[in-house]
C-alpha cells in the first residue's frame, strides 16, 4: 500500500476533466473526473455497454468529447495541432482487443512498423529492438512467424510488444484477457505486472475479467451504466468491501478474490 501511495504523489500522466461522452443526443457517460498516475495499473470496469471502450477511444484521441478535456501534461489532446498530436501519441501505446496485427506482415515486421514510420533507425537496429520487445513478452522465437501461426494468447502478447515499440510511458490495453483460457490470462497478468515493475510502464486496462483486475490493478474506475457516470475509484479490494452498493454487488458477482 505504501508503494501505491508513493506513486500517487507524482504529477499524473493524464487528467480527465469534466468529460462527457455522447453519440449525438445519447449520453454514454457524463462528468468524468479522474487522473492516471505514473507507475500504476488502472482498471476501467463496468457492465457491458457502459462505455468502457468508448472511454478508451477518448483517452487516445480517436473520439472527441461532447464536453470536457483529456489532458496530457496540461496539453488538451483534442485541441492539439497535428505536430503536437503526433508527439502526444508517441507517449502511449495501444493494444486493441483483437490484437490488430497486420496479417500480411510477419510478427517481426508488425513490431518494426512503428519504428519504421516514426524513427530514423536503420533496419538492423529496428530488427534488434523488435526482437528485444518480443523477448520482453515471452515470444523470443516468433519474429519470423505469421500472425496466423500464433495462439490467441501469443497474439495478445505480440500486440503488446508492438505497442511497446516506441518505449511509451503509458500503455492502454483493451480487454487483454478476452477470449483467453485461464492459464493464458494469468500469464498475461504476470506480463502486465512485469512491465510495470521492470520498465516503470503505466498501464490502463479496460477489462471484464475481475480475476485479472484483482490480480494486477492498483485502482479500479467503475462506470455506472444506470447513473451514466463514474461512481467509484479506489483499490479493487477496498471497493469490494466498502464501495457503493452497486459496485460491491458487481465485484462480488464477478470476482474471485
């Protein structure tokens, strides 16, 4: 707990201020206010359809807020010009739910793609870095493989390796455990903790897997599908014991602490 408190004293990486998300006149979530702290694992949870993945898209700039701001070091993600936006996006990596690896490229080529697009590193250096990132996620022998040759868990880890290609300080994961068997999910949980421990990577994960949330998350942000706003933000076990009634019911129904 002391380590978590110490991490919370630093300047946050991201501040979400008065964020309302909507599709036309339909409000998805309103009045969201929270921070993403350095060196933490923050889980975003809630019932299906509550807006978890929509919030993730707002955090990475793929959707604009109806109102409010997403601030990276004081810079509004949605008010940045093209050059500023490119610089901001290099600060974070994203693993989408299905992995989104290019099937026409080898795994190694997928990992090298961000390096080829956004750096001037020579080909040999790009290959070396890609192999290192694959080793970090336990895929040392996958460089020459096609994505179709990987299992579901391996594709998830390869997608994380690609998200880490530019050494981001912040990693967004959309349903990392989705579709995985318990062994593969537990292995992915271990990878998330190792990234935080060994690289100091801040992780934000959207998840429906309470086993994973309780295993890795320092804090849990609950999006209430009835109130259409966030109704809890704290350590998962604290919320499971003393959180709002609806949050406790959600966590007790889905978790195995």
